[in-house]
C-alpha cells in the first residue's frame, strides 16, 4: 500500500440495526424512544395483504402511538406518490415515518422524509449530497431480501415528467433504525425472491469492484456474495426454509452496507435507465445485465473479480483472465436461468430503436461514476444490444 493510500479518508455510514426474529414488533418501542407523537406508516397493498403492515400497526398501538397508513405506492415509486405521501404526512401532523415493505415503499418513505424536511418537489434533490435538511426520523422494516434501502443512503424515485429514475444519494436518507426480521421474507412470491436475491448479488459485486471500495465495504460485499452463492437457489427451491431466508436477509443487509458506502456501477446505471423509461422490474434488469458487465469490466478489476469468483465457488486459480471472466459470467448466467429469469429486452416492451435513448440516460446515472472501467455511450449501447434478444 502506498503511503498516500494510508492517508485516504474513508467513512462508513449505517443506521442502528436490530436483526432477528420478531424485530418488526419493536417498531412501537423505537418510535416511542424517538419521541413520536403521530406516525406515518408507508407500505404497499401486497405487504398489507401478507399481514406485515398490521403487525407493525399493532406494535404502534401497543405503545399507544397514533398512526395513519399510506399505501399509495407502486413498484419503481413515482414522484407524485412521494408528494401524495408527504401531503398525508403534513395534513395528519405526523412526526416520524415507519416504512414496511420492499424497496418501493422504503424509497417512497425516504422521499416523503426529504420533502417534509425541505418543502420542495422530490425531483429537486437528484444527485449526491443535495438534501440540505433532515426530515422526520425514519424506522424501516424490510420485507424483501435484496434492496436494502433500510440501511442505504440511496433513494431511487421515478421522475414521471422526464421518464427517468433519479438517485437521491445523501446521508439524510439513511434510516435512524432498521428493524430487520428475516421471517417477513417468507411471504415473498418466488419471482420476487429470485429477482431481489439477484439484486443483492449485484449490490455485492458492484460495491466490491467499485472505485470507492474500502476494506470495510469489501468485507461486507464478499461475505454477502458467499451467502448468496450458498443460499439463493435453495431459498427458491425451499421457500419456507427459514435458515435459507435468514442467510439471504443477512446477505442483503451486508450487500446493502457495502453499496451504500462504496456506491454501485454500470449494472445499476443501466437498470435504472430501463426502470425509469419502461417501468421494468429492477432485480430482473440487474440479473440480465450482470453477466455482460462482468465481461466488460473484468480486465479493469481482475484481482477483485477473481476473489468474487472464489466466493461464488468458481475457481480461476492461475487461469488466463479471459477464461476466468467467461467462467464467472457463465456461472452467473446459469444461476439466472435456474432462477427462472429468462426474459430478454425484446419481450419486455423495449424496441431496439429505444437503445440509444436508454444509453443516454444510463450514461448520466451517478452510479456509473464508480464503475471500474470507464464506459462510453457506445459501450453502453452494445451491452443493451447483448441483452436485447
Ligand atoms: Fe439494486
């Protein structure tokens, strides 16, 4: 290590994390500790139907904290949903937000918090460190093992005027408390289990090869990769296996801590573009892109990719770089197919004529800044073409 490297400052941000069975039942106690007088619960209809929202509401009732529930959130949460939630929060006089659900309600809740603290449209806060004031305290309860919005400093919101996803990256959107209860993931449908698990794998891979990686994020990313390699497929085969669900939730949490602090890369830049323009599922887009981006990036971070291959039990010892890249990429493709993620862009409503515009959005995404290999507009178009059919 160079002397100069030793002097590089690194920071690692994380919320207070309570992990384990029954963690979601602590929502009321923690809201009380944070001095809440009235809580906005942000969730979505699927999570309500699964019963997790009512468990959280009961916990608030037990602590005698009044609440109002906002469930007007769809996947790829939209700017107008954030603004509608903020209006409910303001009109009802809520001073703390509890989010229960996957990435969509959690990101929407972060957006509501930003709007509450700063009194402008959520579209005004795109970029890194663009949120001047904190919002109300946030208690997050994830019900998927993948997005990890409960520990990250990222909120991804769809700008429905420009049809792009905007990334709000700020320590102001890190929740105060994450109540991580692996039992909540038992009710996830199979496709969501697979897609969110691949999203978590992309978080781990992208954080590990990021130009902003540090020993702290590397440790979390590698461990997450090992857990996902050992448990994702089995979780989909045995959805009620709580040990597998537990391992996947821990993997998601670790990958979340890694990417929150090391940022992401080309996979997410390109997936955000697809999600913003065509409302496509985030995890599936990531799953399709990862194998191609490994090929593109491999030479620029080959030592790191060899370690990831080892964590996936793809052994590359002494193999030429090109064959290791192919082995790792092939392994990821095989896992994706076994998980039933076999769609291509051409059957997801995307036309080949859309590719230049998609590449333009991805090129401007802040996640591209930490990709280990610099990508041109042309490189990005080529990768979209590879997953087109
Ligand atoms: Fe993601």
